C-alpha cells in the first residue's frame, strides 16, 4: 500500500500533522508490514521532514512555484502519478493542496468536506466538515484514524534529530556563554560540556509573521532580566536571520543574561535547542509548536489568535491571554487607534512582564517541587 500525505505548509501546520503520521504508521504496521508513506511539502517546512525514518519519500515543491517553475512542478506531478498511490490524504484543505491531490491521481482521496477554496471537490472520500474550534492536532488525527491509523499510549510528535544536529546545537549553547556557566538539564543527550554545576537556560521567541502577535521588546527585556537574575538562568534569543539586527539590540539591552542566536540555527538545530532548554517563552509562531513538540515546557503569549485552535499542544504548557473583547480577531494589523504613537494590539500589550514572571514561578515550582531562587 502506498500513501501520500499532502501538507505543504506552514511550519506550525506541518508540526501539527506529525502525530497523524505517527498514528498512521502505527496503524498500518499492525495490519500489513508492506506499506509506504510519502509526504509532499513546500521547501520552508521540508527541513523538518527530510531524514525522518517514518517517511519513505519527502517530495519537496516550491511555494508559488507553478508560475515560476511550471516544468519542475510538472515533473513532480509525473512522479506522483508514477507512484500509483492507493490513498492520498489532504491535511491542508486549500486550493494548492487540492491541486496536488488531483494531480497524484490517487485511488482513494481523503479529506474533510466543506474545504476552503472548493478544495474538497477533488476528494472521493469525504469526512464531514471539521469543527474549526477543535485543535488542529486533533483534527488531523481524526483524518489519520479514519484512514486506518491508531493512537495507543498517547499522542507522539516524531521530530527526528540527528546526532550531528544535536551536537551543532550543543556547540551553539557552549558558544553563547562561558561553557562553565551554561548547560542543559537534559541528560539523555548530554555532551562533553555537560555538568550538574553549570547554569541552565531558557529560550525566548519574540518574533512572528504577524505584527499583531508580537509582544513589546521592552516587555521581553524586563521579563528576561527578572527571570535571569531570579533563577540564574541564561536566555537564548532565537529567530530568523532577518530578525537578527533587532534581536541583537534586545540582547544588548538585557545585558550579560542573554545571547542572540537569531539566524544561527536550522529548524532541527532549533528543535534540539528546545529539547535542552529549561522552558521556552514565545509568541504565537512556528517555533512555539516546535518547542511544544519537543516536550519543552512552553509559556505562550496569545492575543489575536485562538490558543484552543492552534496553541501549544499538551497539558504541560501554559497559555497567557488577556481575552479582550476583540480577541481573537485573526487580523494581521490591529484596527485600534495608536497609543503612545504606536499601534500595539491591546490584547498583547496588556500582558505584563510581572504576569508572565508570576506564571513562570508557578510553573517551575510545580515542575520541580521547589526551584532555587537567588
């Protein structure tokens, strides 16, 4: 049996689909050992999937590639047809994913009915339209279970990290501060730098694709200073290379308690970094889901979006949200008038550093029973 997963983007959505992949693999191997699962994905998120032993073939396509690279995408379409898939599952539910479902010519084309952009037209096996208030992880698992998957013993996020990627992340941690003062609490993948006497660290993720999702830099600076001093924890700031200059200013304002690693990690190195961290503080963005998938305790700041739909998945994580009348609005720009010459979404700006610091204190005490303060 040959199965194709269609989930092209984004990074967070691809991470949300990983438990469905694991469930399908578990279900199929109990029925018949002779099966293959392929995954078609866009370039940006493909890094998370390449090399994963649960996937037989990762088929990478370019975003907006039909207008710019018609021949290349047509070759991909011919490759899909040649695979003769018994089952194609559309986890995306958009026009762009429906096009690949159609071009694959799969025998059984599964997805939710009522899909956006008329995407469900190409399906010949439709589930009822999904509840949009249900978490994305659970929606995708519904598709996987319908397609023969099994969930036994809990939901699993199979993020595959190589020893080389983990070692690279450990080197970045060692470079971030004196190697005698910073290290990971995780012992399973400890490196030559490991020592119980060294400081632990936490990760902060201040940037998102929507400006409305972002917290004030001043708030991150105040919070990071408080946490670093109170618990002797070093802060590692992460982001893209485009974020680096702005986050360097943030790190300098924080002082010796923070290091800017923006643009210095691949997605898998970032995953390894999360796996070594004490916890993560993050806005609603792709790396937030990566932190949660790595079972890193995640404190997520939410404003214009709905955490019950796309928040960090798992009981060990904490969502902080003001819940203003206009939230969630799902808007990329805040329509409210500017305050103090800036248009900060009220739903984010009213989350105070003191509120987050108190939440971290409760979390750490619950996590460890007691947590040493300076």
